[in-house]
C-alpha cells in the first residue's frame, strides 16, 4: 500500500504503459485497514464522501478518524470485529451508517485472509457509497408505483363499469349503446397495453437490456408513415411537414424502435405544442440527424435537464400521458449509439433533435 500523500491504490500494468488500475479511479470510496483497524489507504472518493484527507487518516485507527455508527449509535468497527467470528467469514454486507455531521453512507467490508480459506485476516477493505443515490432510486420506484396505479385505475374502472352494465342490461340496451360501450372498453384495453409496454421498455433501458436488431432503415419513409398514421387518426394533414435536406447515408437501425422514437416525439409535439409539426431529416458527419419541431411555448432553459427524466410532464400543466415517453426515447436513441437534445426551434417552440450513427449489419 502507498503512503499518505500518494494516490490511494496500487497500479497494475507492464512497462509498456498498458492499462493501469488505481483506487483513485474508482467511483466508490475505498478504505483499507490492517486487522487492528489502522488505516493503510484512502482513495479520493472516500476523501470526498467522508471529508477526511488521506494525509490525516493513514496510520491512525479507523474509529478515531471515521467513527462509523449504525442507526442505534453502535460503533460499527467494534461490531465488525475482524478477529472474531468464523474463519470462513469473508465479507460484511452493505448497510447504512453515519458519520458525525455527514450524510448517510452505505458501507460494506471484505476480509482479506492469508491463506484465503480459513486464514488470519491480513487486511479489511471497506467500500463507501453515498446513500442519497439509493434514496433517489427508491423515490423513483415509489413514483413509478404511484403513477402505474393511477394510470391503471381509470381504464380498469371504465372497463369494469361498462362490462358490468353490458352483462346486467344486455337485453335492454340498443345496438348503438352496446357499440359505444364496447368501443370504450377496447380503447381502455389499448391504453392499459400501452402502459405495460412503456413499463417494460423502462425496465429494459434501466437494466441495459435493450436489444437492437439492425436492418437498412429509410428514416424519411418511417417519418411519412408516422405522419400518415396521425392523419388517418383524424389530425389535419397540413399540420405536419417533412423536410429531407441533402443525400442521406445508408443507415442500419432497429426499424421498430425508430418508429417508436419518431412516434413518441411527434405525439409529444402534438400534445404539448401548437401549430405545424415539422420533421427535418439531414445527413451529419457520422450519420443522420432528425429534428422534430413544434410552434408551442417551447421548454424553459431551466427545465432542459429534466425533460428526459421519468415522469416529466412539462411543468405539470399538460394533461395525459405517463411522463415516460421522452425517457424511453432517450434510452432507445442511446441504445443505437446516438444522442438526443432539446432546444428552442428556429421559429419558436421546442425542437427535439437526435442523431444516429449509420451503424453496421447485425447478424446476431
């Protein structure tokens, strides 16, 4: 282990300068001690999380420098007891702990034994993480559950009400009344299906399990198809405009996911914007760029960073939607290796612009 004012960690690599691994490169805090709790090493992330420099920590007892305590005020190091317990004990699972005057930390420990099985403890390696990230994830999950419950309640209540009425009063209802009720049930079933599909997309994006099946995709043709679908659903044809600027390269993309991206962005422009919705497709240095513009109020500069988060609904002023569409769009674009941003459109309103690399055939 290295001394007090050297970087915290042991680099690995050969003389030829290949990849080096250093504890200061790790995103989590790392502290190593001997079996008696004397600190041997502190990395940069641990300094940031604890507010204690490695110069002040190395060579001192961990209980004096980092008095970690659980919610009942018990001393964590004494409870950890590296010398006690079974010789097969190799780790202490992560748990929330506190430092005086600091935020809550998630702390785990690993015992390095010699020999590895059943030997004496040579070192204790402690990892530290900011608990606020975990809290944000838990809040996000709670928001997801609340949103799902709210979005499901309305269509399911409608389905239950109409089916109950049909079953109880079938003979007394006219064919026209039956048709209206069945059409409503069908529409509500579609709404539930869309919600479930969005939730599955969110799950795949968050877990990194989005699969891209590439084929040659004509992006302007897909945009025309989206526009035709909106017009067939009753939107005026002159509300949409498609512009193709320049000669486009051959692009290998996932056609279904590109349809989903374009569909969500056009839906967002129709729902939250005003005036003409313009789709611009143009070549860029490494692929294709697509811009979807509306003529509404646009997105305030202070809200730009929030637009692609889950449950964003444009200041909460607009109704409808789960607030998951733009999060899914960003995830699908990035799964293609692309990027997406939002800015003010040239004629006012919002412009969502995403770029996609040309890609290569995927025969997997």
